C-alpha cells in the first residue's frame, strides 16, 4: 500500500495515538510498499528510539507546509513539518520502547522506557536549531 494511502487510513480511522503513549509511524519503502510500526512520537526512523537521527530527519524537512510524511518529521499527521512536530520530538527525546522493540515480535509494544532525559541545554539546542532553520528558510524565500 502506498504511503499516502496508509497515512489516510491512520488519520481516517483515528488510530494515531495509543493509551500506552505510542503511535503508529510509517515510511515509504518504494514500489508501493509502506512500513508501519508502533513507536514513539518523534521516531522518524521507526527504530523505537527518539534520537539525533530523528532530529536530522525533521531538520531536513523543517518548514514543509504540505505533503510531509512521518519519516520526514510530520509526527502530528497534519502534512506540515513545523514547531509542533519539533515539540513532539523534544518531548520524547532520549526515550525508547522496550528492548528489541523494532526487531522482535516478542517485544511488548506498550513497554516504553526513558533513557537519559535531555537537560535544559539540550532542549535549548533543539529550539535554536528550529529557529535557525526557520530563519534560513525565510531568507532563502525572501520573506
């Protein structure tokens, strides 16, 4: 199934969030195939952990006003990659699902563990990154 169709199904059937704090994320594998996994908000890579790689995916697409995908940082399914998505990532930064979440069918998808909680300095760095991306995009488009 194509990624756009999967996104529509997730939104249409309102299966975006779970009582366990996780969500369904997706990414396009090409050739009409899409991977869907239970994960945390902010986990663009679908590896069960919200980390700097996920921040990189969001930063690359930051400022997109339409057509955003989960794997690009659209963590709230509104089609945009903006400060709301950055907030979702920041809220879960350093957290991961239970052991082997993405690699084993025996893993408990509801077991969410917190790794190191980001220090205020880390959150400030996330905010500065978002601000610089926005300013760069505004300068590029002459706004």
